[in-house]
């Protein structure tokens, strides 16, 4: 697969007739140098990918899930259809990626304290639910659940469960180190943490007060911390 940074130049070289054999190297090097001067920052391929995801989120907001068309998304993003399809083979894959892009990755556990690792994760989740796009995402996912069960199932499998697995890993480590009770119900603990954040985001649009994440975690630990 050709890199995004060089595919335009490479197409132009291979399309020409009678081009010297060493011209590919010269043109590619010149194009790369020009691109580095014109576009500092993230690589062109990453910029294109982010533009596509942003355009998909915008299209979902404007047209709903039904109205999203890969061709329209490519046009909104200012890229060719081939660029989009190289990354996502179909609309369903694109929608899942767009919904996933609205979530900030959870921090990797440091492994020193269950409390501190959980607080760091809850802080990220609490910040995410303040994003207006998050409310729109939830409304769309819940509203389209019956019509697109496969989309919802794949979203949960590919996006939701890996995030929950990270929380589960912290809780299970805590059981193993003796920080948490050996009979801790890991699934209930995960639901308690995520549910508290989601419920607040749904019913209160104001930013959480400082220390909100710590309060959520500490209240949970009152019940499951080892005594």
C-alpha cells in the first residue's frame, strides 16, 4: 500500500510515458521535501484520516446515520474516495470509527494504586461527557439501536468493551494485590463507575466540580476496598 504522503506524486510518475528510471527517486524526494515545508506537524496521512473522521461526525449530525454517504464524507473532508476506502471498506466501519473518535482514549494504568488509576480514567470519561458531540452520539446510538443492531453490536465490541476491559484490569489487579476485597463483583464495579459518569452527563450539563472523579471512586471503594 502506498503512503498517503506520496501517492499523488507516485501516480503522476507512473502515469507518464518515457520517464527515466531514476526519475521516481528524484520526484519522490523532491515531493517529500516540498510536503515537509508546506505542511509541518502531523503526517499527511494522519491529517487526511482526521479530516475524514471529522467530516463523518459532521455528516451524522447533519443527515443522521441513514443519510451518511461515503462519497459525501470524502468530499466534505477534501479527499478522494480511494483515500477513504483504503482505511474503511464500508459505511459501517466508517461510522464505528467516527463514533470511536469522539471518545478520548483512557490512560494506561500505572499499576501503583487502584484508586489513582481509577480516578485518572473517570476524569477522562467525565470530561468526554461534557462534549456536546457526546450527547449527540448517545442519542444517535440509542435511537438507531433497533434499526442497526449490527452497528451497535460492533460498536460495543470494538469500542466500549476494550475500554471496560481496561477498568476491569485495574479492579482485578486490585483484588490480586489485596487492595480490594477478594469477593469484589468486578462487573458491578465497572457499571457503578461508568454509570455515575454517564448519569451525570445526561442530567447535568454543567462541568463537574473539581474532585468529582475522586468522589466517585472513593464512594465505590468504600464498599469494595479491603478492610
